[in-house]
């Protein structure tokens, strides 16, 4: 299972700002850089209208609150809640 979280420019991103991805308050990615490089399952895909946080081979520990925040005087964010249900049998 893969998890995809996408934020688009027309939602709230303006030129010159940086996106920050967090999980349960811990920074995962800043702009297009994943902070914990040892976790190769996580990556950020840059696109013309925003970016996408991708978690490959999702596990139960990947469940939680994922926030995409834009750097600004008044930070703005969108929260995604991810639940992992397990494998289908």
C-alpha cells in the first residue's frame, strides 16, 4: 500500500513560500527535501502546482495526522488523517 498526500497551488500556495510536511508534529519534509534520509520509503514529488508526499509500503506506524503547512507570517496548514487498515486477505 502506498500513501499519497498532495497539496495544490490553487489551495493556498503562493510563489516564494515553502511547504512543510509534518506527521504528529514531527517535521518530515521541508520543500522537496525529506528530513530523515534513512527512511527511503518517504519522498516528496515536486509538481508544477504543488507537491506530493509519498510513503511507499505503508505500515501501521505510518498512521497519524499529516499536516502540510505553508511558510507565511500566519502559518496555514491542511491536515490529513491516515489510518492503516492492514492487508486484504
